[in-house]
C-alpha cells in the first residue's frame, strides 16, 4: 500500500486557491444546509422530478408538464423557479455532477494510498457516471443535450477536482500541480468511457489499464519522494 506523502519544501497553495473559481460558486449554489429554505426544498423536488422524467422518457421527450406531473406541484410553482426546460436540465445536470463527485470524494476516504485513491476514484466514476440519466449524455456525446447545458458550467477539470477533493486535502503538496493532475485524470476517465475497447471490456481490465497507463503519467511517486 502506498504510504502518505510528505510535503514539499515550498508551501503549496491551498486547494481553494488552486481550484477553479466556478467550483466554489457551484457549491454555494447547490449546497443546502441543516435548515433549507422553502425555495431550496422546492428546487430539490423539481430537480428530482426532472432526473426521474429524463430516466423514463429521455431528454428529447422531457417536457415541463412532465416535471409538473411527476413532482405533484402546480405549473406556476415550477415557473416560479425555472422558466423553461433548458434551465431545469442545466441545474439538474450540475447538481447530479456535484453529487457524483462528492460521493466519489467521500468514497476515497476509505483508501490510504495516494495511487490507490486516484485509481479507485477513476473506477468509481467509470462505474457510476454512465448510470446517471443525465450525466451519461456526456459520455454519449449527445449534441442535443449540450444545447441545454451552459458551457461555462461544463468543466471536466472542475468535476475531476471535486472527485479528488479529499485527496488534495490529504496531500496538500499536490495542489501545486492541481490543474495538470485534474486535466490528465479527466482526459483518462472520459476517453475510456467514450472510447471503450477490448482492453477495457471488464472492470478488472479497466483497473489494469489505469495502473499501467494512467498512473505512470501522473508521476505520483514524485510527490512521495520530495520532502
């Protein structure tokens, strides 16, 4: 098992300083505290309904009236928060991405080695992202879906940072190269999801691929040997 790395000589920037600015904004936008407001509760209900309808009908057939029926609220209640289908899908997509990333980050707390954390994070996203009715559209490169998502809110690097957030917090020296690490990791994950091959036809083969192809490129050993 890989041991926890020691810090570099030069003080690393904090994770928040090194991360994308939109990450903090997205957290603030979708985080609900212990005492959610009525508006927070309603939005969650509508987004839950949006995801459920997308799962049943697909995004092409999804209509605002379907969300009204599924959520059990009035049409006006929906329009009080979302004026159209695009706004609903955009917020649902962002929320689902945040949820998956945060659950991945929590999962990685169960692993102690630096390389193991990167590998298990990769496998977690590889297994779970295609199961989400909205997030899977990214893998399928659905052009219609991307017409509903604001491109400024679509950032694979920001998503990767959130997936690996607990890793960067446990190994602050990684923050110095956070942008490069998250970009490389994101490219590996999405490339494998979008372009599967016989070499990655089983989860065991995927893990082997990650260990032999992805991990060496991250050069994680350098963060464990530098004092």
